């Protein structure tokens, strides 16, 4: 969930060096559906920070819109550099994403967009 500006800088640096690539975004289904309601605590496992909110369901629509905008921004940056973006959900076997990525690499295809991978 790094800010798109951070990704833009990373991709620009790599592309300036002549690199091409394929991005795989890994998402938990809970991140995509935001099924929370009532008083909810969110813990940032990296920093240990806790965010407590009441009526979490009131945040759902805005959260989903922001997630979609974030993904669209990253996908647009990747496409602009000739890279691809695939989304892998953790409720699916990792082997699916790996197989799709391997097939793409073997084909030399930079237009990969396996949203269901």
C-alpha cells in the first residue's frame, strides 16, 4: 500500500536503467471487501500503531474507492513504462500467480494483466 508517488519513483528509476518487469500485487480478500462493522481496531504490523474506529462500516465505500484508485494509479504507471500488473488474492493458491507469471515471462509478454491470478 505504498503511495503511488513512491511506486512512480521506483519504476522511473528502474526503467531509466533499461529494466522491464511484471508487478504482482498480493491482496487479502478482507483488504478488498472491508467487511468490518461496529467498533474495530486496526493494527499496523510493521509499526505497531493501532487505529480504533467506531462504526467501521461507514468507512467501507470510501475505503474501496481509495483502494481502486490506488490500484489504477499503480497499473497506469506500470503500463506507461511497458510493465504489467497482476493481482493475486491470498485465498487462491500462490502457484496460480507463479504459473501465470512464468508463462508470461517465457512468452516475453509485457501486457500481462491477470486480475484473477
